[in-house]
């Protein structure tokens, strides 16, 4: 019986660090939100562990809309409310 108690106590001490690491992962589950403006639009970028997964665009005087990743891996974004709308993913010309 004494050996069983020692094994249970050793198992308890072995699982405590795992529970602490799991609690740390839960605290990092909240997304990082970066807010900036471009012209008359307010743009909020949502990142999870540095991965940009959604963009909320709020134009002045218009309803906000979300851009989300089309396939989850590369930088192809689609509008969540109009998934058939094409969003350009590169610049051809730029004036400054």
C-alpha cells in the first residue's frame, strides 16, 4: 500500500508541470489586434501566434466587412459576406 501511495504521489508531481503549460496556452489563445487607418478606413488586423487570419475594414459612412483567408495558408483573402468577389493580391503600379 505504501508503494502505491508513493507512485500516486510521483504521478501527481509529474502531471503538475503539464497542467501549468496547458494554462499558459489558454492565456495565449486571445488574438492580437492591430488597428491602423488608411485614408477614411479603419483597419483591424487579427493575428494568432503571428499568423494573420482576418482583417476587419470599417469604411467611413459604410458598414464594416471582414476579409478572411481563402484557403488558410497563403495571402489570398476573400470577403466573408461576398466570397465570390475577387480581391487583388499584388500591386501593378503605385504613385506617391
